[in-house]
C-alpha cells in the first residue's frame, strides 16, 4: 500500500519475506557472536533529500544497544526532520549486523568441519581473517574509542540536505 503497488505483488513480497525469515531461522540456536565482538558499521545512504555518511564501531555483545534508539538520537543530534531517515538508518545497521552474524556462524560451521577431520591448531578461516583485516584497516589496532585530533574529520558524520536538482542528478547517476 505504501508504494502503491498492484495486488499482484502481494504473493511475491510474502514469498520474499518468508524466505528471509526461514534463512534466519536456520541459524537458530547457533552462536551468532563468534569472532570479533566490536564490528565496523558504515552508513552511506540517501533518503529523500537527506544524504548520510558515517562510520562507527558497534559492540555486538552489548544487547542493550538498539539500532532504532541509535537512529533516533542520531537524527535528533544532527537536526534531521525527515521521519523516514531514522528507520532507514536503523535498517542499514540491522542489515549489516545480520550479515556479520551470518558470516560468524558460517565461519564457526567451517571451523567445526575442519576440527572433525584433524587435531591440532586450527588455521583461521579466510572470512574471519578478512573481517579482522577490514576492522584493522578502518579503525587501527587500538581498542580505544578515543580518536586522535587529526582523525576527527574521518569519523565525523556527514549529513547533507540535497536540493531537488541534486537529487535528480544523483538518481540519474545511480
């Protein structure tokens, strides 16, 4: 209804939702937090006339962390009035967290398969090494959340309100 799609889309949307739910349920009961606990999250989205770019670390072990609350506070702090921006930010965060969790489960499954076949030291899988390298490249080796003054610009959120012409030009490029 929101997108004013004809009723013929109902079955396809329903099927897509069900397949995504079934995929997620297949991971039920497995450790979703294998590997790193602090993960990088990158926002690079456009919602209506608002363009948002940001990057930050998210603690996957802090179950009090709430993407919707983060998005609400982010919008409040940045003075974003568009009511569609907050849900888009929360969705982008949840999407990345889900992908990271799925990679962690896949990595754990891979490790279990390797351990069944042999004894001794277990080599790191490519996916866990890749995640660690990505985090190190983005955020360095320090575990502190305090940034050096010269790095402040790199981690400052960017929010631009685009004109109608800028939105049209961006859509044409996309």
